[in-house]
C-alpha cells in the first residue's frame, strides 16, 4: 500500500487532530527504525500510520481495539504483515508479537506520548529543545505522561535497543516532523 493510500484510509476513519498527529509520530519512528534495521521502510511506515485506524470507534472498548482495525485493514487489502502488527500492538488480546515489525510497533506506540509530554512541559513547547536525557530523566516519574506505559516502552529491548537508544531514535524521528506535529 502506498503511503498516500494509507493516509487517505486513516483520514477516512480518524478525524481527531491529535490522533492524526499521534499516527504521524508513530509513522516517523517506525520509518527511522526500519532504516536502522534495514527493513522495508514503506511497510513499516504504513504500519505506524494505520496502527490506530479503528480508535475512534473502539476507544471506549479496549478489548475490540486493534481487532476491528486489523479487520478493516484486511478488508482494505493491506499487507498481512501490517495487519498482524496492528492486531498484536494491543496487548489486551494476549497474542504473541512474532516479527521485528510487530515488536517495534508495540514499543513505539506509547513512546510518542512520552516524547510529546516532554515537549509540552518545556516553556518553548517545542521538540527542538528536548533531549533524550531530559526524557530519560522524566521516565521514572509516575505522574509524568501517565498514559505512556513504561513496560511497553521498555519492550524496545526485544528489538535489540537499549532504552537510551530507543528514546534517541524516537525523539530524532519526531523532531524531523515537528511542524506536522505542531511541536
């Protein structure tokens, strides 16, 4: 699936600006990870872009989130590898994450919230002034970015990255699209 097709599909299902921005952030990080691991960058980006395609419908029913999304993507003819990664990024289903793509999407989803929160608590409210160390210093604070599940982020070890490396790659990817994110 082309990126333009994925974006059109996303925009046909998601209207919330912050959810679109989250999807763009996940897409950017997944692209950076694909380059790092010499994987198919378009495939990984599309997985990131579409991972929450069903969220506006399932936000009040976490048990359905990503099951409906994977069904929607299957019906749209999306690559089965993306469909599987989207399905297993929600740990509520208890399905194993098998591929590097599956594991990368899983840990990438929550790190965007952590990085966004780090930018928003700065006086400038810009990603450009955030450093990996600033994020890592806040990582252990339970009250900071509560929705960003730390255990899920730490699953970056399953893709062979330390927390420090993962945060640095993720931050840089989001900084590259900071205008699109409004940060």
